[in-house]
């Protein structure tokens, strides 16, 4: 009995902790994921700083399971697009059969894969196709990798980070306190 009580408390605490995580809105019904074609893909991709292309094949009209899977995938992309809309991230679906020429031009070769276009780079997303994972990946991707430390509090915060890889540089200018003798 005591083990059951402890198990129930543990489950309740786990649920409370999960509630404090990244909060996603519910889908608002507005379509943000665009169907890419030979006519529109250049315009659409220029519109965004980061553009994600999901290469897929349209499911057969009678295949209910494939249609359901395609719908779920599109909902993941729609929710991610809704969350990242203000960050300049766009999403598009590219049918590998209907638009094979566009897929070839973009270098999208693997069906059911997500390709991220940022500046002149193409990155294939290899993570789990879930909205929270995808949004986290894209937020890390668009974040500026250089952080300027302006005071002692920021330096202390850097020391408390548990990341193993750090590159720290000191760049001397007119306002620098340090002076080196030559």
C-alpha cells in the first residue's frame, strides 16, 4: 500500500514538472505550411531568413493510414510554423513525385526528410519529427553563436554554465580596461 502511495505521488510530481516546460499553443487553424511548386519555390524561400522544406509523397487516395500519417506530419509542421512565425522561419511541403525537378534543384533527395535552408547552407534535420524538438533545433540554429560579455555578472554566469566546449576571446579596443605592454 505504501509503495502504491509513493508511486502515485511520484506520478503527480512528474506531471507537475512537465507542466512547467515549453508551452505550445494549440493550432489556430491558419495554414502556414506552403505547398511548393516550380512556380513559387524561389519567391517563397526568399521571403524567409530560414526555410524548412519537408520532402514527401502525396498519399494514395484510398490509403487511410498514409493519409493520417501525412496529416499528423503536416500538423507538426503547422504548429512549428505558428510558434516560429515571428522569428522569420517558414515551412513548405514539397511533393517528390509532382515536383521532382524542384526537389533535385534544391538537393532534397530523401523522402520523409526535413531540409533547413539558412543563407547558403542546407541542413538535413535528423531529429524526431515532433514540434517541440523541431522548434528547439531551429531556435538553436537561428541563435547568434557569439555572446558578448559586458560585465562581471555576465562573466560569472558564463562560469556557471555546464557546457564543455567554450571559446573565449578578448578583443582590445579604446574602451578596454586592460592594457598590454609591447
